[in-house]
């Protein structure tokens, strides 16, 4: 039975296996970001709080990049796709964050949703091939390569951290709060 919370998010399984639990939490955090960004226009997606330059629009674009980079690029060693392949990352390592101001809310949502969809397909393929122990084809400079388990936990951490930022920004916009 699938449990849906008050914000329309699918609750992670309470007694699932490791893969189902990890994927359940990742999807829960993806749905949390979608909820925090729902119903907002360009001006609202461009709002930051305090001294931070972080915006909800920037978060959508950054997490779209994170999905593509960690799953497609690093798991299988695939080339970067547009728009990521046209960026001089050495010259502008935060391009994903600040270039979001040039995109419409619809463009940002579609970019993120398509990245998530690609990640789901690639991760399912990788899990079917080698399970959580499978090692990514990409490696750090020291030669170590993360397992799919590590990558899934990293994605959960990335979303959880940014969802905390999204909480603050969304509350500053219209008072909406909630986990």
C-alpha cells in the first residue's frame, strides 16, 4: 500500500528492502522540492533570503544538473548532455545556480523533471545490472569510484540539504511551512 502525505508526497516504505527504502527517500525528497517550488512564478523563484544568493529557481537547475551528473555521467561515464555540455565549468563553477535567473519557471521545471526521469531510468538499469554494490565508471582523482549505494545516499543528502534551504525561502515568500 502506498501512503501519500498531506502535501501529496509518497511516503518511503517503512518496511522495504534497502533499494526500495533508498529510492523511496530519494523520491520523497524530490517530491518535497517540487512541492516547495509549486505555484511560483519567475519573481518568486528568484527570491533569496539573508546574505545567500541561493534561489528556488537556482535549486531546480542545480538539482537537475546533480541528477544528470551523478547518475548518467558518473554511473555509466556518459557525456554531458545539453545544457551542461555547453558550459565552461572551469570559468564558472556555479553556472547552474545563477543562470537559472535567465530561465522561465516552466523551463526550470521541465529541465528538472526530465533530469529526474532520466535518472530513474538509468538507476533502474544500473541496479538491475549490478545492484547497490556496482561501482560507477567515473572515479575521483585518487582512483576510487563510488558504489550505487553511495551515489543514492549522496543524492538523498543533496536533496535533503537543499530542501532545508527551500523551506526558508518558501516561508519567506508566503509563510508556507512544513516538512
